[in-house]
C-alpha cells in the first residue's frame, strides 16, 4: 500500500538525518509504547507496592539513609531507586502519595532513556539505519514495556549500565575518549551500584574483560583514566554504604548480600528456579515482537563475527548471558541488560540480508511466530474466566490492534522493506499492552 511505502521512505529519511531527529522520534515512539495502562493499571507486582511504600515512608520521614517498610526494614536492594521515587513524590506533593504512577515515573523515564542510549551505542557501532531500527526494536520489547510500567529497579538499572557501555563503545571503536566520557563511565557505574548492587559492574566488567581478551591488551583502556575514575566511583558508592552500615550494623549486608543476592545465585527463590538454558528458550517471548528478527541477528553475529562492532556486541552479550543462565533464580527481566546488544545484532542482520523477500524457511518461521500474537492476547482471558468474568472493551481493542499488527508485519517483511516492519512490531506490542495490562 502506498501509505506504508511512504512510511518506509519517511523512516529512512529520519534515520539518516541529524541525530536529533532520530532521537526525538525514538523518544516519542517509546512513550507511545510505554504509556498504555501506565496511569490506570493497579500494582501488578508485589514488589512494586513494597518499593512504593518504602519510598513513601522515606519521603515522609526525611530519613534518606535507612530503608523502612512499615515497622520493619527493606534491605533487599540499595537505596538508589528509593531516592528517585522519593524525589518524584516530593516533586508532586503529598496529595499524590497514594498514586502508584508517581512511583513508576522513574521507570518510565529510564525506559525511554534506555531506548535513546541504545540508539547512541548502536550509532557508535553500526550505520544510522541499523542504529535507528535497534532503538525502535527496544521500544517494542515485551520485557522493557513491562518494566516501564513498574515501580521497580530494572529500567533504572538498565540506564546505569548503558551509559558506561556507551562510553566503552566509543572508546573501543574510536580508540579515544575525551571530555566528560571517563567521568560519566565511572560516575554512572557508581550510581548503578546504588541501584542494584554488583549487577551493573558485572555486566560492564565482563564486557571489558572479554574485549581485553579479544584484543590481548589492556592499554586501550587508558583513556578511561582508571585511577582517578575509580576514585570517583568510590566517592559515589561509599558514603551511603558506610552510612547504612554505621546505622544498621550487619543487618543490611545480611539481607541484601546474604539472603537476596547469594540466595538467588545458589538456589531458585520464591518458585523462580529454572535450569540453565531457560533464558535462551524464553528470549523468543521476552524479546517479542523484536524476536521475529532473532534469526537474522544470529546469522549476522556468525558471518560478521570478526568485525569490531559485532565483537563488541558479543563481548557484551555472551559472558553476562552465561552468568544469568548459571544463576539458579531466573526472572524474565534479569537478562534485560543484554537486550540492546541483541537489538543491534538483529537490526544489522535484517538490514544486511540479501535484498528481496525472505526465504521460504524464514517465511514459515514468521507465520508461526506471528500466530503467537493471538495466543499472548488470549492469556488475560484465561485469568478472567477463572473468576467468571469476560474481557472488557480494551481487550477487544487490543486484539484488533494485534490482528492489524500481524497483517502489517507480514506484508512489510514479505515485501522486503528495511524499516517499516518495525511499525508492525509497534502494533503487535501495543495490541498486547492493550489486551494485557488494562485487564490485570
């Protein structure tokens, strides 16, 4: 259809324009993906209410060191997310203390920022169209769409990982990093420790280690100014950790490190255990609908495995993925910090494929996985029928949008368009959001 041919031309024009225009489009596109249900859906995760209540108590008490939940403590995670949520509540005022969306705002802003950072990282590695497509794919990713609507740590954690990864990508590809780059690397990495402990440094550190092994040298890291940079890292991290230790003794460490972190590594907590390989099997659903391009990402990672950009993505993806697979406790958002690397590989693979229609084998794969849209939209119906209820009108709208997304994705990909299939992904993601979140 002519309208979608024009959409392809428009997207290509935006992608190759000055970076400000693609970034504005990505931000607006991501906001459209993340906003349905943001203000209206009640808390859908028990941890969401605990984070919100603890942040409310912090704002009301004025104690920004200790983390309290009711009469007890909340020491499973460090203080970073509580500071952000408390600050948001302070900005809106006490009248909004009972509105869950106020506590979700840091996650929403972080999720949009994560899509923009994916674009900037990809722009350091691949061409402008691939960077643009990768960022839009992240905007449609099922797990990120979910985390944008939750008053939890994971969207914020993703941002604190992507900023150091952006600095690292620029250093790796350009051979130099100047200005504020080194200080952003170390300062935001320190902020990551305040959000979710060692997870951020683990992902970034494993990327650095893998790249050093590939290059067989470490001198290229000199522009990160490791000595002074690590001092900045400690300045960011230590004050609160020292303060909470002085205030609570071993209580914080026993809970956060002993029972939460090490407990999840050693055994599956709260019925979330799964064997190694579970994340690899689930990624076809957790990365949905962008997982429709996963075969191209895998193919491209193999044929271009010696290219610097691909090596960077693999160094980012594979070591951390292996650690997550070996961890006993598995929740679908754990591997979210690796998804931008997957998006970059998938976007590059799709754009570097042979011109024309995809082959017969992929066409069968596409047909089978597009049917998944209907199955996912039907999930809420199963829950509602347990309580003798029928879906409300948003579910029917969501189902209709999903059907449109199936048609649009099928026609655009079968036509061989480069960028417009992501509009079909957007319809699939929106359809699932409308069908799922307003009925939860």
